[in-house]
C-alpha cells in the first residue's frame, strides 16, 4: 500500500511538472517572439545554429525540467521494479535532462508538445532500464561462469586455474580433469558424503558428463572399520616398522581384509536379481572393491591402487547393475583417501576403454577429489611409464596446493 501511494504521488508530480514545463515554456515563447528575443527563422538564418543551442539551453535550465529529469526516472524505476545500482540512479536523470534538451533542439522550439515529451521521455526511461537490466543479467551470467574457476577458497582457484591451463598440453591419454568437493555427514547408522562439482575441463572432442552433485552413503560401522584397516595398511606400505613387525602386520591385514571381503560378498550375493539392486548395494560394492584393491599392495608396492581389481566374483548381470545404477567411483577415492585410486567404467559404448584416476586431498576440514579420465589409443586399461609420470607430476602439484599455503611454492 505504501509503495503504491509513493508511485501515485510521483506520477502526479510528474504530470504537474510536465504541464508546468509545457505551459511556462509556451509562455516564454510568446514573450520571446513579441520582444524579438527568440525567433526561429531569424536565429537559424541570421545568427546560426549556435544561437539556437544557446537559447534552447537557457530555456532548459529550469527547475521544472530538472524536476522532470529526476521524478520521471524515479517513477519508472518504481513501476518496473528493477534493481538499479547507485551509478545508474545518478546517470539516468542526467541522460533524461540531456534528452529533453536534444528533443527541444531537434524540434527547434522550447515548448514541445506535452504528450510528445511525456511519452518520449517515458520510452527513454524504459529503454535505459532495459539496457541496465540486460547488463546486470550479463554480469550475473559472467559471474556464474566465473564461479567455476573462482570459488571462495584460494586453493580451489589455484587448482581450477591449473586444470584450465594444463588440460590442453597434458599427456595424450588424459582426456579430462575434474575437481569435486566432499563433505561428511553422520545420519544415524549411515555416514553420508555429499559430493559437489567445482570445475572441470576436457580436451576438444571429448564428451564428459560431469556430476553436479550426489550423495554417497555407507554403514557407519563399515566406514569406521575400513578407516582403521586403511591406517594399518598405510603403515605397512610406508614400511615404518622393522621386518618382523612388517610381516606380522602383513599377516594381520591379509586376514582382516579377507574376512571383510567374505562378509561383504555374502551380503551382495543375497541380491536375487539385477533389478533388485539398490543404491546402498552399489556403495557396498564399491567398499568391497576398495578392500580387494588393497591386496596387490601387500605383495608389491605400486604408485596406484585398484587397477587390477575389476571383478567382485558375483553374477555378471548383478555386478553390472552394481556399477551402473549408481556412479560410485568417487566413493572409492573418499574411502582410500591418500592412495591414488584407479577404476574402470563398467558400461559398453563410447565410454568403453575409458578409466579413471582419483586423487583425494583434505584442506580446511573439507575433502577434495581430483577425477582424471584416461583412454589409451588401443582402449587397453593400463598405465605405461609415460602416463604414470604425467599423473605423478599432477599429483605432486596438487599435494603442494592442498598441503601448503605458500603462494611462491604454488606457481605453475
């Protein structure tokens, strides 16, 4: 109600000022014409265009014209309800005043018709507001695009900049690089990870379907137990204990991991058919695959984990459904944390032959996953020495970014 009252008052003021503007200007024209102060034909023919401009300028410098230049834009802004920046609120009245001056000049009269002035000025205001609106929308579109490469965290900015610059010149087998964030939430008996897309870039001609956001959940007890086993596994891989302790730890890990694998397999084998596979089953299958991927590391150290583990030993159709109903590869990266995790795509089609390397980092109580898609020329699922070198170089850079805040050390 208050806004409508303000609009009505402004509208009446505009009518009064425009009417007064027209009447006063017309009266001044009569006086000027009788006294010989202003005569269109004599000015144009004898004194020239300069005198016309001067006379029109003098007649425009009135309180009525200035009031019209301010009130009419204010009314238009209220009616259109477009948010205008401070600079725009100052600029539009100035443009309106200049427009009225030019309108008088073009009509070669200080008293243009009231409705001509009113309608043309209103039209001008709408055009100006529409231009400002389009400029604002364009700014919002640019800012939303820039959000992909300019997030709140300086760390994310550096990673996004690195991805954008290096995707075109990295190893030919690397097709795309994507960055995701991960936050953990505890919900009763389940631990849930919310994964959000931050930025990604792909080489020309490569089609990548990025996940904008997804939720991944596993049983909280399973997650706690896996984390404890992973801690011991890292201790063994790093070789911090003596030989006897290493052998004892290896035997303990083999026994514990084997037991967990059997329990998980028994649970998944109870799935009657592929159409009965649930989202929780998919996450459970990824957990099982994470356990299976640890075994090679107990025998031979490797820079990556998971490359040779592509089967769960279940019925093919059920196993296929477990890795196609829900894309859980990122969950493997979250579970295995600092271990570079490699997994394959389980479908046929264009993505056949593509495999992924995930790198997981934590910074400022937030998880980050770098997802790298790869494809060899022969569609084989393997990492040769040149690809391994390229991935390790990227891994070293990301480690410096996420684990170090010294800007000088992060220059690419």
